[in-house]
C-alpha cells in the first residue's frame, strides 16, 4: 500500500456527540466479507447500545465510553480514546521492577497510587496491550480491584479485565517470562459511595494520568484523545476499495510482547491450518481473502501453493469458509510457519495454459466450464458428454462442495439469528 493510499485511510465517528470512539470500516471483518460472523464488539458492549449488522456499526445514545468494544475487536477497527497505544512506546526506556498500577477513572485521583495509569474502564484493556505493557516496562501490570465493578454500568462482572489479564499472563508464562512479571489483580477496596458518577467522567474533568516523568510521557503519547487519528465526521463517508491486508494491532501487540521473552512464539499463540491435499485444487481463494496475510499464495519454479504464518493469524477462519473444496480446517494452537501446499505445474490440454493443483486433466477454468455444463448442456454444444473429457475433476468436486456448503449454511441460518 502506497503512502498516498495510507493518507486516504480515515476513521469515522460512530456518534456525533461521542468523540472518544472511532471506526475504520476497512479493517472490520464483516465489512470486508459477508462470510465473517464476527460481532465481538457488539457483544462486549455492557449497555447494548452498539449494534453490528453486516459490517455496519451503529452507536446509540447511552454509550459509557468504556472502551470494551474496542478491546474486543480482533483487528483494531475500533479505537477508543484514553487507552494506552503501545505502538507509540517502542523506544521508551524500560522502568525495571516497578509495577504499573492500572486504576479506573471513577476512583478519585488522590486515591490512585502515584504513577498509576488511569483508564475509563479496566475492561477496555486488551490482552495484547497488557502483555506489551509488561514487556516494555520489564515490570508487572497490576490492575486494582476496588470491589465495585460488578455494580458499575460498565462493569459486567466482578473483574471486567479478568479475561485480558488471564490471557496475557498465560501467554507470557508460556514465553518463559519470570513469574514476578506476570500481570495480576490487587484488591484495594473502596466504599462505592466514593466512586465518581455512574460511568467514566467527561474528558474535561480529567487531569494528567501520572505525576512521574515516564508516565507523563506515556500519557501524552499513547493515552490521550483521538486528536492524532485521521477522522471523518459521523456517517458513511466516501466509499473506498478495501485494503488487501489489515495490520490487526491487538495481535501485533501480543506477538511483539512475547518475542521480547522468546523468539519462538509459544504453541498456545500459534493457530494452525490443515489442508486436504487431495481435495485442494490450488484456486487460492483462501489466500486472496485472508485479511491479515497470514495465508499467502506463492509461485515458485515448477509449482505454486500456499504459505502460512501463524504469527499473523487472528483465527477468524474466513479461509476455511471460502475454500471452494472445503479442503481447509483450523486448529487453535501448535501451528507451524511454512509451506502449507505445493502443486507442480502442468499444461492444460484444452487451453494449453500451465496450471497447478487438482486431480483432473484440465486447469481450474476449463474444469469449471465442464462442471457448469454437466447434465446435458456440454453434449448439446459440443456433441459429446463432458465426462468423456474431464472425469472427476475439480469442477465436479467444487459443485458438490458448494451444494454441501449451501445445505450447511441453510441449517445454520435456521438455528441462528442473523448478525
């Protein structure tokens, strides 16, 4: 993607009165493909004011600005203000052996520990950010439990950051980080009547995040408003073609953090793919639609195929859904980087073009032609049955796989509510 293209990428506001939340449709999985079933952001909203329908997000009145929707987004298509952007902290010197306390904005500032990172809601931290804050500081992230989250409108549980901390701690432990560095909770209860308001206070009421120089710098660079984010007014904005690849910042944060402890990602952080080599016809639709580029097509001397990089995989399983032959299956951990498939080049006897993949004699284009004409059409046009020329090729298998997929999708639609 060129620098000119980069300059055209714009987030947009989801609500005219809420400047703390921005959306980039080009990075949203359902906006890129109707086959994506992701609605993590809407399900994370504690007050049900965010709806996600076919890649279009709508934010109603009543948003608490808690950032939990942005923390749940696997691609970073949602961005919330006043949460640490660890991408801007890569050159900061580590603060060794010092815990980074994380506290809620509703806690009176004078009660928070000196140097604490104060955020709109601790549930707005994603696991990648927690892990990277740990690795950059060489000290543990300690989320303070004030005992009132379960009764907070933005809480949704006794500890809304529970999943993020447990995921980050497990990943860091697998990467052989010292136990003293693992993120954790610390109970420091406060009477609920000391909480400020019913949700995060207005931005104008907030003061600096930290008194210490390091944290002042952090606050200025990574925990401010969305002032440095290219923005449009609310609304759809001009249409643009989808970018070929998306960066998926939450995944990048986790990978960067773990690589600081071990150059090899732990198995738990390496999703994997299996391929049925006999079924694969090397059409490579899966690679064309992979949002992050974890699955990539390659052409080499004598053949072509697919290459897989688990460190870039976000586990969306779009590749599995779009495979015409249903040749791909995914598994959650233990994936390996390298060639997933390789097919030798052959020459199609029909069109004389070189191709790779499939068991039939013909290239996918000619094979598809015969498959579509099966049932008498080919014989009417050319005077012979297609079976005599292209027996059991990829076209027939694609047709059968498509029928199977349509049947499975119909059953799914009958048992699930549409997103």
